C-alpha cells in the first residue's frame, strides 16, 4: 500500500452559501463522490461508496483564528502547536515551532517507523541558493519538516522530467515568472503525482495557492483554483490503485471556502479519504476529530497494512 497526502492550505468546510466557491463552482468529481453534494460541511461526517469525508477541528482549543504556522505544525507533527505556543501563529514557524518540527516532523516519524516518504513539490533555483545560506531565513513548515527529515528537494529539472509537481498544479505561476517549464493540465499533474507515489509508502504534495486565492478576495481567481483542484483530484483518483492505495486530502485552517472576507475562518477542515483500505485511517481520524490526529492516523494506517503484509518496508 502507498498513501498520497495532499495538503490544501486554507481550505475549510463552509456552508452551502453564495460566498463559498466549493458550493457555487461546478466540481463534477467532488460532487460525484458526495452523492450530489459539494465539498461543504453539509457533506461531511458521512461514509460514501468511494470516499469518506470528515470534518476536523482546526481551532484546537486556543483563542483566536487558526493560522498557518501553528496549524501546519500541528498537522505535520501530531502536536497541538497552538496550545504549546499559547496562541495561533501566522505565516512561518518561529524557533519553538521549528523545534517541534525538528523533533517530530512527519518525514522523521516515517523514517523512525521504517517507512519511506517523499515531498513531490518542485522548488525554484532561488530556494536552493537560500538553503545554502542556512536556516536563518523564513521557511515554511513543509520545507522544514522535509529538511529535518533528511529528504532531498525536487527542482525544476525534476519538474521538466515528470518527477515533480509545482504547487499551482499547472505551472502557470512559473511560466508567468519566465521559467522555461511546460504547461501541464490538472490531469497530467495528477498522473505525475501518482507515478511519483509508486516508489514510496507516503507521498506528500502541498497546494498553497488555495490560501493565496482566499486572501485575494477575487472570486474569479477562487473559482479557477477550485475548478483546477477538482480536475487534479479526479486525475489522482483515476490513476491510483484504489483497491490497494489511499488518498488523503486535508488542510490547516479555513479561508477559501468563504470569499465574503479575506481572512481565515473558524470552520472545520476536511479530511477526504479514498481507497478500499481507508477504514483504519478513517477510524483513527474520527477518534481524534482535529488536525493533530492526521499524522498519527497516517502512521497507524501504514502500520496496519504492513502487519497484514501489504506494506512497503525500507
């Protein structure tokens, strides 16, 4: 069994309202999964024929709006980072959150349990130059957990060779910046991600343009992002072996689902799980019911399949 974990930055489960692009934009793939419903709170808490959709708390018992640094640290370590810090922290992790990521990051925990993992995102050349200068600069939680986990980062050559996916899925952002990379469709990007995943127990992909679209306040931008995401997820599901493998899609906090404002929301976030072997992962997620349960559920699901002779050991 292999598991693909797609992290969507800033995607909560909103209501069936005009301000929610997940409700108003046509998402044929997601709608087909949820028996005609959209990716909304009304669709959550249910087991469907091909998927399960849970709602996970992102507030974590701490006053204030959920933010990226604490939310992602919680998601990627299983530690309630907001409670440890005593507040929600936006943007990039501070020294304390870096310490948590260095000690309990997802890739480090995978290695400790003898599982293999990879980060499928491609990085630009300026990132590698910044990394040579040390960790004094601001780096995201996903970047730091990859670094602390001892994994290699994928570059634009990997992207050109079909061995990486860029954060916006289609490479539009890179092309607008003048980088010579191919334009790809969401379906092509989804197939690439699945091909990468075949060599690892866990493959992680981060899509943070969702949060940027939410902060933009531009509904047309949000609608385009949602449509691309739906096509991408459809391709991932179509190309996976869902008899054996698992797809998990989750987030750190809400934002994009409410375009009536440009700020984060208090909404729960989705845990969308697909695959015939998903039931152990779903039961573990349901037992915790917040974003700190995501990593323990991943490790638990991988361990269960290995015990039953379906895992891929190092």
